[in-house]
């Protein structure tokens, strides 16, 4: 009996308890030519479900030597003698291939191929048997032989009844052959799908081989690294040995201390017993605290939700506050600008009031020199003097010299003019009055004290505004 890599599941159950009709073997030849592969065709019945460890074996049928041969059905429905008793008597075997669709109702023809190397070399009778993974026989074929073809003519004599029976049998065989052809088409399709799956598996195998090669290289590098680390550990072990000797002396010292500490330990044991009692009491308190902690955690989760909502509200409030801050900054900036402009205008107003007071004083002084009373004069000058007033627009109350006769002009004090606006000033008050008058004709920056002519008021305002930026 041939040896195999993995023995199939067998059983010592006698064939009387087997179910030979659940698997039917088809197209079994009476003899097969030695030296070639043979294909075994079989059909699974509707009530039989194949499993992964099912197998088909070739069994020897020693019909001539079996005193009480067993009986099994063949493909035609007749009975066939079997010359073996248990499934352990197989010659060789092949694992069956599970069908693609196990739930299909019509029975489909399956096949399994036996290689020529494992086939018997004698001319004894053999038969195919289907054995499930429990070692129970589910079907058996008619006996066949392994021998060369015999080319001698054989004369067969049959009766008319046998001929009709043979013709009927041939019709049944033709019908069965047609069914087998249809089943063969399905098997070929299944074979092509299996070949595609096999190709994919081979590609995956090549990928795994390349990965395995890389892993082997990595393991080799890791092994070298481990050897280096092993040498380092050996050196460290030698150092530790020397340190261990030193520690031996230290151990003796510690043993002396240990004896002292053991005495102290006895005292501590007594204290531990007391502590154990306290610990039991604390465990009870801890259980109560754990219940309280659980409640606090639930409360904490509620607080976390509340805090999350408060954070969202705080974020919204922060955005609004930032907007208000930006608006406040803009308003502050505008207020600062307005304050500076107010200060400038206030100073300009004070200068104008001082200038007005100065002009009033100058007017009073001039009128006193002319012997006139300021209060007795009308607010506007006479019509005859309007031309003179237009000639000197710098005087608020008109020209004070318009009421003096031409003959009295030589008796008055000498008059001087302002180099900027060409206004007239008495000679004795020219220096002091001219200085104050020149201040009124210029604009001074309240921040950097830079002077600008009165005519350049717009430039002065732009300069002051630049200080606020």
C-alpha cells in the first residue's frame, strides 16, 4: 500500500453499516492501461453534503479469495460484490474537491485524477470508494483492472432479450452521457475559475517570498546587532561580578544591621496588627467614599457640560467685547484728536482775544495822543473815512487818523509800519507792540512749538494732526 504525506480519516466500521448509494461513480472502465493517469468521475446525490476531509480511495477486490463477499450498488442500480471489509485497506487515495455551490439542487458530476505513479502495477481487481471525513463509505464503483488492451477478437453470443436489454442500457448510457457532458461544461468553468484563483495565489506567494527575503535580511542584521549587544552584556557581567564581590562585604554588614532590624520588626509587626484593624475600618469608610465619589463624578460631568456651555458663551462675549474694544479705541482716538483740536482752537481763541485786547489798548493809546475820548467815539467811522479804513484792513475800529486835519499831521509823533502786514504803530511803542503783533500773525504748534505763518492755517492743522497718529 502506498505511503502518503497525510493519512486520510478511516474507520473500522463494517461495510454493512455504510451508505453506498449516496455517491454514484460514473463512466468507470472495465480496465485501465498501466502507466497513465486516470480520472474518476462521480456524482453526489441530493441528500449528501460533502466535507473538506472527504476522500476517494482505490481498494483491492480479492473476489476470488473472499469467502463471504459484501454487496454494494453500482452505477446501473444493480449490486456489486466488494472484497474488503474496512476503509483502512485502501491502496491509494486522493482528497475530493468541494463543489463551488453546495446548495444547488441538481446533482453535478465531480472528478478527481489519480497520478500514474501511485496506481497499482498488478492485474488484480480494484474499485473506487468515496469515504467521508468520519471514515464511513458513501459510495463504491464496479471493479476494474489495470492491464494492457487485448487486440484479439472476442466472439460474443447473446440472445434477443439480452440485445434489447443492452440497447435499453445504451439509451440510458447516452442520456447519462449527455448529462455528464453538461456537468463537464460546468466543471470546466469551475476549473477555469480555479486556475484564475491559483494564479492569484501564486502571485501572492511570490509577494510573500519577497517579503520573507526582506525579513530574513532584517533578521540577519538584527542578529548581528544582538551579538554586539551580547558582547557588551558579557563585559557588563564581568564588571557586575567584581562589584558583586564588593557587595558581599556590604552584605555582611547589612546582615548585622538586619538582626537589629528584626528586633525592631517584631515591634513593627505589633504595630501592623493595629494598623490592619485600622485598615479594615478605613476600607469600610473607603466604600462609603467611593459611593460618594461616584455621585460627585456624575455631578462633575454635569458641571463639565455647564462649563462647556459657559466657555461657548464666554467666547461669544469675548468676541463682542473685542468688537466693543475696537469701537472704544476708535472713539478714544477720535476723542484724542478732538481734544487736541480743541486745545489748538482754545489757544487760537486766547490769542485772538489777546490780539483784540491789544488792539483796543493801541486804539486807546492812539486816541489819547490825538486828544480824543474812546468812549465818545461812535462804533463806526464816518462815511468820508471809509476809503482810509479800506486801505488798512488790519484795524478793527477803522483808521484813527482819519478825523485829524491835514494841518495837524506835522505835530503828531512819527509812525512806523509792520513789515508783514504793513500796519502803523507809534514810534515810542513800536518795539513792544510789534513783538506782540508778530505773535498774533503766527501759529505755534502746542506740542513741538513749531511756528507757522497765519496764512498757512491748513498746513498748521495737518501738522498738529500728525502728532495724533
